[in-house]
C-alpha cells in the first residue's frame, strides 16, 4: 500500500457514505457504501481474511475518494447511481439479456387502452406480467379484446374523435369510444373487468369465451369457434400455474442463493397474482465471501435497472441489511416491499424450490462461469499485455460503415465493457458530408464527431473509451491515427484488426501482432468487430427500408407524414404493410377505416401490377 493511501485511510471520517476505488489509470474499479466509512475502507487493506477477488481488487487500488451522506439509505441511493454510471469491474454486473413482455394500461387516460411493452417505467401506469413459460402475451391481448371489448388503438381520444368506427367495432371487438358511442364511466367498467382478469380472476373470461365458441359452432362459423377454443386452452394453461394457498393479490419474487465457496448462483422464481410466471438463474462473481452479503448485493443490483418491484421478496435464508433494503426501496422507488424468510407454509415450499434450483444451476454452470471470465475480463487483461496497451481496455469501441453504392450511408459504434457487449451504449451515425461510397471518409467523419464530444457536456452520454478498434490493416490504422493527431487525442489506445489473416496492428510497430486463433483475446476482438458490422448492417437496412417505404406511401393520396411514421413504427417493413389485412391496418394510430381501405386498395393494386 502506498503512502497516499495510508494517509487518506487515517483521515477517513466515521460517517455514512460512499467510497470509490480507482486504479493506476484513474478508472473506477469498485463503488461501495458504508455505515461507517473509516471502518469499511480499512477492512480492505488491513483485514487478514480476504477472498481472491478482494485481494485482486486491492492490488489494483492506487487511490480512492469518498462522499459523505446523511444516512446509510442515502449512501445506498448514491452507490446505486454511481454503479449505473461507471459499471465498475469488481461490482456485480448481471448478464440478464432476456427481456420479457408485460401488458401496460395507463389509467390516467380518459379511455385507457392495453398495450404490450418490454420496458417498465415509473410513469404511474399498471403493468401485468412478465409473461413467460409458454404463455403468449399476444394471446392474452386477444382474450382481452374478445372478452372485454377495450380498444387496441392508440388514438389520443382526449384531443380528437374519429368520424367513423373502425373494423374492430363492426366485428364486435371494440366498444367504439373513438366515436363517442360509450361514456367514459361505462367504458371504465370494461377496463376494470380486463384488469380483474389480468389480476387473476379468470371466471368471466372463461364464460364469455365458452359462450362465443358454442355460438359460433352452432352458426357454422367453425374457424371462429376453433379460435375461441384455442383461447380457452391458453386460459387453462394460465390456470394451471396457480399456486394453491397463495393469495392471488400477492406479487412475490422468491430468491435463494447457493455457493461452492468460490462462486455463487441465485435462483429467482417470479409469482404474480398467485401464479408462477417464470424462473431466472444468475451466476455471481462477487467480492463477498458470505452468502448473506452476496445476496444483499444481488438484490440491490437486480432491482437497479427499472425492474418491477414485487410486494414481497421471499428468501430461503437471511440476507444482510434487510431493514436497509426495505427503506431504500421506499425512498428510491416509493414502493413498500416486505423482505421475509418464511419458516413454513407455501412461501417456505417455494423458497425451498428456489434453493434446489440454485444448487442445481451452480453445479451445472461453474465451468461456464470460469469460461465466461476467460472470454471477457481475462481476455481484456491479455489484450493489454500482448498489445502493450497503455491501460486495461475496460471500455472498447469499434466502428463500421455500411451503404450500397454510396446511398443511405450509416456508421455504427458498438461498445464492450469488460469484454461484454454493452448494448445500451451503442450509437448510430448518419453520414452527412461524404459524397459517394467512400468508407474511409465516412469513418473519418464518424470519429471526428465522436471524439469531439470528449471534454464536453456530452461526455456523459459518450464516455471516453480506453481502446478503439478499427477494421482493417496498417494503412487504415495510420489514416485513423492522423485523425487522433489532428484532434490532439493522446490518451486512447488505437489498434486495427486485418480481416484476412486476423492480424492485429498497433501504432507502436509496422509489424503485426499475431495472436493464436484459439486465444480468447483474439476472439474478443473478432466479436466486437463482427458486432459492429452486424449493428451497422441492421441500421442501414432499417434506414433503407424506411426510405423505400416512405417513397411508396408518398404516392397514396391522403397519407401524410404522420401516417407514414405510424405505419412504419407499427409494421417495420413495406412487405408487412402489403400483407396486412384491413383489420390490422385500422389498428395503427391515426389510420381509420377509410384510410385503411385506401392503403389496402393501393398496395393490392400495386401487387397486381395496377399501381
């Protein structure tokens, strides 16, 4: 430990607060909170009992700073925000790429509608879900529309009214609030019935679907009868997930943690409205050695990123700081959450199930955890070593250009943090100044725009990278180095990866660095290069399709820019619009029955060579 650290540790206050650990490159490598700053920080340097990860972290600490807070809850809130900002290497960063759908309804609107979303926001709306384990959220929406006749369009009825009913009204799947056929209070009754269904009461929906199936069958409308039968099957699947003796008004997450002394795994059972919604498994690599501490850190981390907070968090065994976590949820999210360790009953049975799942997952994934570290953090460290980089490449950026014959030129910027793709940090650039198909000029414009954000207010959205990777050989690298020199950028490492032989070029030598093809360090460079290419192609295609779509829709009388935007947002491609039925077209915001018919007739005529 250096003298600076020793002096700063002696001066630490006995107050609650947050401490931030820095390495030799002044990178944030760990953020923690403490009830007593002096005691907590001293433990890292003077305690004789340390995990391997703590020892690795301490060996990298060159400096630290701290922020005093009024209380430990305030410290927890600040820690939460700083971890979001810096993504420190030694804090738990969960890899939970799957996002499951929810059904959202905003009751603040005069005529609420139900919609599918994968993002939960603190906007006062009601969210139902997540829908997992073979339950189709689209089928649930179909049941809501068939049974409760609530609108599926997003027309802002507070400010406008349609003159004619859409197809959904005529086929008795909507009450027609857009034409004033039902009062707000009457419509709200149907909305409340749909909410009651989503909250676990299936009886009315089952009765309505059964009556419709029987009526359609008796009238010889067998396709519609079969459709109702399939919805009843989905309803039965939902009913089978009901947990006996668990109150249907309780939303609970059940958590259990297992360890082999080195690694941890967590199993999460999600129950909503008395039903089992799904299961998630996580592997943890934490600085903590005790399960109670590791579980508390997991809880703070898991609910950090706009996750839905349940009414209860049910644990298999005690975790640290239960009272503090409950106070934190109340302060940060304005939500009362009860954290409990049941001793008996159905909650105890669920907790034991979660623990069994956690143990099973740990046994099956220890080798995967080690493999993931080799592919990510260890690969980053290896790159620093073999390429003689000036710093550990915590934040890596890679760029790619995509166009066809110079048309619709776009660039992509992808980001890997500690060797893991960080999709929230990806950025797209439309090329504005380059004429024709000139990839280097396009790359030059992109890098100049990106690097110009350093040291400005926009650096919050575009943090400084540690390493920039260019697709190409020595020539491309030298050209990009000229841009760095012109802009006075000296503290970002720069390399290029030549595709043919997968050789790596650096600015320190004219000779390439040859990394074995089986080496995880090279695989990391290949992953970020390929991801940049994929992201650029995806952006180019969406832009190209949008332009083609707009040029086609420009020829349809009465379809303006707002309608074009709505159609594109709803269907994504021109092909999807051409294949849409009249009913599907009327579901688009701002497209009533009349416009739907115009679009349908024009595109069908075009398909038949008459347009």
